[in-house]
């Protein structure tokens, strides 16, 4: 039967060992799980889902660009008598629309990158620590490149 002091010593030693093992050059290192290969069916299912998402995003981007063009045309024909506030409002709205289009384009790029990673065999693995990205995270955000822990660390910076 272990004495309470022995239990505390064991717990402290265990915690210190885990803490020391997880530090490498001031950075937190996590144990990397061995990579397992996906079956061809799983890979194809992921590929189809990513291609569908890519198509949706490209359609959304094209629609957004055509709406921006149409709104810009309307603003140019309806600018007679505008004061500074009207001009400022139109500029602000145009910048918001362009920002939205750029956001969609960034998501297109992320999905294209996910497809590249799938082809290279790196899809589903964290780019920072090498651990597998949880299936739940990939289901919610298919173009994720970081595991939850690494993403949280990135967002804190």
C-alpha cells in the first residue's frame, strides 16, 4: 500500500516528466501519431466533397462579381447631386462588397490547397505538429490545415 506522500511524489514526477517531454526549444511539442493511409474509397469521397465545395464557392464568387458590377453600374448612373456623405457611403459599400468577394476567393484557395494536400497525402494531418486533424473538425471545415490545438495557439498570437 502506497503512502500519501509516495502518491504525491509519483504524481509530481509524472507531471514533471510530461511537462519536460512536451517542451522542445521553448515550443510545445506533441506526440505525433503514426500516419495511416486512407482507402481509395475514402480518398475519393473526400475528393468529391471538396470538388463540390469548390464548385459552389466558384459559383458564389462569380455571382458576387456580377452583383458588384451591376451595383457599380447603378452607382455611376445615380451619382448626380451626391454630397460628400453619399460618396463616402458608396465607397464604403463598394469596399465591403470587394472584401466579401476576396473572402470567397480566399476560401476557394483554401479548398484548392486541400485538394493538393489530398493528392500529396498530407490531407487530414496538421501542418504544424503532424498529428491527425479530428474527423469532426474536417467535417465542419474540410480545408483545415491545423489541428484544434495548433489552431488555438495560432489564434492566441
